[in-house]
C-alpha cells in the first residue's frame, strides 16, 4: 500500500492524496438512502487531464478499482467506491475555462458546481439550463447521470445540452468527442455514449455545454386540483397549447404539506381549498417581453381553469422562488420525513395517471406508503417510498419498476442505476440489451477497473 501511495503522490503531489484515517467519511458514499458507505483505500485529487491519465494508467497496471467523484450529490450509489479502491476526486478541477458568447457554449472542468457555472454565465446574460435540484452538484456529475431537473420540459436533459467532452479512457488515453459545432455526423457519437454512463466508461476531464439567453421576465402559477388524475390528464393539453412552460411540475398534497412546513412557506391558499386539494400543478413561464408574459399568464390561467383547477394563483416573486427551491429540495424533505427510498421512474406523459394509480395500489398491497412529485412535462415521477421491511420494499420497488417499463418507461429518468437499482435493472431489462452494454463496457474498459460495481459487476478485484 505504501508503494501505491507513493506512486499516486508522484502524480498528484503529496498534499493531494489521502489514505487510511485521513480520508473523510464523505468520500465513502453519495446521497443514496440504500447503498452502504465503503471507505476507499486512496483518494487522489488531480489538477489536469494528464494527471487523470497517469492515475488510470497506474490503476490499469495494478488492477485497482477506480470511482470518479464530483460533489457526491448523486442518489443511486454510483459514487460509492470499493474499500480497496481509488477515488478520483475532481474538486481541484473546478475552473470555468471559457464562456464563448459567439457559439453560446461554455467550456468547463468537471468539478465546477452548477452554482459556480450559473454565476459565471449570468455575467454574460446566458445560462446553462440543466438544474437537477441541487446547485452544489458538479457538471461532471451531470454528465455521469445524464441529469435532468424541472426545466427539462423546455430545455431537455444533460445529453441535450452537452456538445463535447474531453475524457480519459481507463487505458490512459485522452480523447476529445464532439465540439462547439451544432452538429456532427462523423462516426459513432462517443459524447452521447459517455453521457449517462455513470463513470463506467471513461473519466470526463472537460465539458462543453450549451448556453441559452437568460430571459428577463418570468412568472409562476400554482393550480390546486381536487384529483391527481385531472392534473395528469391536463398536462398534454398544456404542452400542446404552445405556451412552452419552462417548469411543469406536479406535487401531491402530502408532499406539498411537507415542503411548505419544512420551509415555513406560506402560499396564501385558503384552508378550504387546501383541504380539498389532492395535487398541485406548478407552471413556470418566461419571456423576454413583459407584456407577452402577461398574455401567456392569462392564457395559462384560463386553460388551467378549463382543465379542472380549483383556482389559479400567480405567485409573487419571493413566494415563487421559495416554492421552486423547496420543490428542488424535495429529496431532503422526504429523507427528513423518514423515507426509506426515493425513486425516479420515467414513463410517457400519457401513461402517468395509470402508472401513479398502479403505484399507489401496489404500495397499499405492501402496507407501504408512497408520496411524490415530479416533472409532469416529461413523465419523470419521483416517489418517496415508506416501507421499513427490506424484503417487502425490494418487491414493491421491483413491481413499481416493472409497471413503469411495461407502459414504455424506464427505471430511472435522471438519477441513474448506480448500485442502488442494479439488481432491478438486470432482472427487468432486455437480456440482449444488457449483453450489448457489457460488450461496450469491455471495449472501453477491458480490465473492468472503472466503477466495477455500477450497472453490473466487472473485473477489478
């Protein structure tokens, strides 16, 4: 071990390698509620792509399992290392290298947080529009999980907003994929292959992200409904209306009660309306012109009334901001309330009413609780699962995941599979597809050293 420590120190410097008791507990886990912590043998903090390449060359030479780490805010256990392994932490690679206003892109290192990137792009009147709900998350983490968030209904998820990468292969080579161009049709799209691969194919050392103009005017509408199904049936109508909301979220009554209590948030909803409400729809609108925004707000209010909303509230700026922030922190609210797991099944928008009804039915049969909210505009359902019995919970999750896949959805919309959902993924996914994924993994990582416990077990000792 001493020899390995010395060799890592030769690459990153003595001050940037940690071993043994000097490794803080945070490096042993991410925010998954179900994947147990495992402290690695080594933590290295490289500053350049060349240092990352040297670390991976060393790992390949001695068959050392490697786990990449950004901010550790993931929810699926993809950043949980092996006890005998190496964590490559990107906390020193945290620079915004370029804001290119002509091409409307930014070039950033993977350790840059979303808050840091947001501040830099704001100076140029631009924005990176992937907001997965945790601004301390890193851009590298966005790449690894194909992060989404509330604004995906308008702007898409990470794979729609990342146009190029620099990455280090587990064999030590540095490659570039994509670039600042709007389109490329030259061979396989390696950028898209690496996005969402959860650190199993390559370690990303530079990211080129799309930027959009920041629009000066915005409004947030809150519509209570007496029936959750009415909310879900209304979502396609809103999407088809041409209003182009940048936020379209549903929040069930229990989740709304929890987040408003936790955040001490008053929305001005009368008690009699709140008591009769089963679910809320949050609609965010934005425009560069204030008068046009006012017109969109009026149209949206009329449409929500037609769809069965009890009332429509246009929140003032402070309340709107606090509600959106509280919704983004819904995971922490569920965790504080004692949730045993939080999942993120995605289904076609049209299937959301039936899927949610089936999830509630499955939970009732398992004597469990399910509450939730989600990105109604893109079918991403976030469910807090309250079921203490591990065996019952495993079966309940399996049944919910199976139901989502049966209606054309997927186990995860944005959190990833990681280690938390691996067993369900392997049991439910098409075996031919899993076999192909294994062959892709083998092509990138013949020794199986990168995140060998994520998606499926691979070679590293």
